[in-house]
């Protein structure tokens, strides 16, 4: 008789939060990607254009872990117009030894939000200046909010800025985050003024057209691009990738196919065979990260299956320790 655990979004929120341990979990996943024989197949992707919908399926097996996750992650970006969240989804955690289902994580995208925000924190930890205190966020969705919360875990953020196409929403988000984080958060009317003088810039939108221009970037700035997780998405001007002193990928194989790097190669700004470090290699010390406060650095994070396996394994371990969720026998 097989036994598995069923965990709802409510269960998962009780045992996993966006905190230092979640950031460490994802940092360890990047380290494993650079140092272990991880099996991580290409993302399976389904587009449903008439409803601005997309579905990604991601997975990875990490030697030494008892389980591996398969994640189904839909994003339907017109949903807010009808009062529904734009992202949801679920994860299935299976035994690495038997293939039996260990847990069904009905997280509605919560774990993806946590691991994505944690990845942004890891990128800032290794690539942003130590004295970075001013953060600029392009986007007003859940991920934009969580990116700012995550940054505050790794850098002493004293001022934050938000921009979105809907300025009234940006003002509302800024007000909420000011209260939550205890630092002044201001809505800016345009991206150019938003990034001027900022130390860390995060793009977290589903944009298909560049929002961040190369000529706006200033020495010492760090940019984390979160939104370009599909071939048609593009938040950063191709020339910015060429201008950066250091470009870092979460997975170079992925960013060549669907990240900001993909667009820079298509535009001829970057050679198709150009080699760049991956975040895990910098964490492991096999490649060099930021080497001066004057460098412009860019992290291109497209989201990797290893992050999903890592956060799912953490969630199950925490749930078992807390005796959370429902046990199901079949």
C-alpha cells in the first residue's frame, strides 16, 4: 500500500515562508547544479495565446536527494481582470528510489513564488554591491512584492521604488510594502527615473518589449531579470547585456533559449557561442562574481527545475516535522 501526503496552500504557508532558510535552500540548489550530476531536462511549455495563457512543466533530479519534484505552473495574465490570480499550479514530489508519489503539493503557485523570490535574493547576495541600500522594482504583481521582501533579507535596503503600467496600483503596492518592510517605498511614474541612482534593479513583469534601456544603467548597479522565462518575453534592452561588465545566468542552456540572453543573441548584440558564468558556479567559487563596486552586473533568472525540487523537498520535510497536511493511502 502506497502512502502520500497531501498539502494545501494553507498547509504550505504554515511551514514554508520567504525567510533566510528558504534563501539558503535555493542557494544550495544552485550550488548543487554547479557541482553535482543533476538531471534537469528542458522546460516543457504550452502556450494558450487567445487567453494570454502559458503552462510550464519543470523538474530535476539531484543525486543524494530522496525525492524529485515535477511542477505544473500555469500563468494566465488576463486573470486579474476577472478577479483571479495570474499564476497558480501544483507540485508532485516522487521518490528517487521507487518513483512512488511522496506528496501532492497543492500550492497554487505559492512555492514557486517563494523559490523565485529566494533566487532573486541569492543573485543579489552574490552580485550586488555590499553597500547596496536602494532597490528599484519594475512590476506590481506578487513576484514584484516578494522580490523586494527577499532583497531585504540579504542587503540593508533603506529605500525602495516601484514602477508599474498602472500608476494607481503602483502607489497602492508601495504603500503596502512601506508598512510591511518598515522602509519608505515610493511609486515612480516612469522606468528611467526609477532606476536613476538605484543600487539593485529587479524586473518582474510579463513584458514582451524591453522596459530597461542600456543607456540608463550606471556604474555599480546590479540588475536581476526575473520575467523573461519564455521565448517571447523580454524586459531588458539587448544592448544592456552587451554593456554589462558581468552577465550571469541561472542556467546558460536556458537563457540562450528563452532568457534575456536569447534576445541579445537574436539582436546580434552577443555572439551565439559566447560563454558566461552561471550563478551556481559563482556560489561554488569556480567562476568569479562581482570584482569591483563600479561593475554593472546582470543576473538572468529564467527559473530552473532544481529550484522546484529543492523547495518541494524542504516543504515536505517541514510538513512531516510539523505533522501538517493529510496522509492518503492508495
